C-alpha cells in the first residue's frame, strides 16, 4: 500500500471497465475498496465505422487531426505514421494527448472543446475533427466560424449501460463516485436521478457543466483525466 489516504473508503469508478483498470489499481493501492460500475459503453458509430475508415485512408491530406477525447485519439493512433506526410495533432487535454501514443503539436490552456477550437493555431490547410457520434458540434462550429476548412467524423458512440438495483445502490451508498463524462452523468440521472449520498468527483470541466445542468452536486473537479490528476482530486475531498 502506498499510503492510507483512502483507507476504509468505498469508491465507485463509473468508466467502462477497460478504461478503469489503472485508476482502480491506484485507488486500491491507497487503501480503498474500488468498485467499477460502468455508466456508459463505447461502441461503433451507426455506420459501423465506415466514415472513420474512409477518413483514416486520407489522413495525410489533413494539416491537423483534432481529437476531443482519449477514445477518439486511441482510434486514430494506429493510422499515424512518423513520416513527413503525417498531420499535426491537437488534443483537448493531457489524457487525450497520451492516447495518440506520440508527441502532439497542440493542447489548449483548458481541457475543453471550446478552448481547443478557439486557441488552435490558424491554418490554411484542412483539419479533421475526430469525435463521438453524439457530439454537440461546438468544436467544428467554432473552427468554421474562424474560416478554417474542417471535416468531421465519428470514431465511436457512447451508449448507456442499464443499471441493476444493486449497481444503483453501489453508486448511491459509496463514499465517493468518479464520473468521467457528460454521457455518464446523463446515463446516471436518466436511470436513478441526480442524488448521490457520497462525494462526486467530475473528471474534466465539460463533465462538471453537464452535472450542473442535470442538478448533480459536484464536490471536486479533476482538471486532467490522468490517474494522477484524478487521485489528487479524490484525495482533496477526504482531507
């Protein structure tokens, strides 16, 4: 055990299981019981990824590839080369940058889509925005308002995980709950309402914004989606 910061606490991580392993391990190393209860799952977009595959075949035609989530960046990563024709990469935040598995060229001052679109260096070349199917479209709208030539493609979609009564109890009765996306907030609120008895830690400002809209009380916000950033935010609510 690294330290006893969370000793005796029960903490629920609501990420998809495949994305929760590292965070679960870090929490358990600090003395807590960690329960994974996914609120969303990541799946292929409605076109089974056809448009995304087409865009990846033409990736060298873009000056910028812009990803608004780690899920999008991890899908782009296998198509990137290290040659001169490889596009410049922009990530919404540190976790998304890491998911590219190579050095990125731009990360905004705040980890949200609005800052990404407003601060991206101007370009005369084409930009490709890779995002979730259910995106609000804000990033593309702002870039086009800046007169940039932008294509967009859905790399994945998020779907609600149907919760059992036992899973609802796990979340409601936990000492703390980690929620990583607006989609996860909406999934929980649609199925159980906004009430949670313990502390709620939102991962990222966009998640906090959706939580506020849904009437969910947030105790802390992890500004970065990295394990270190999330653990630090979590530690803060138990001080």
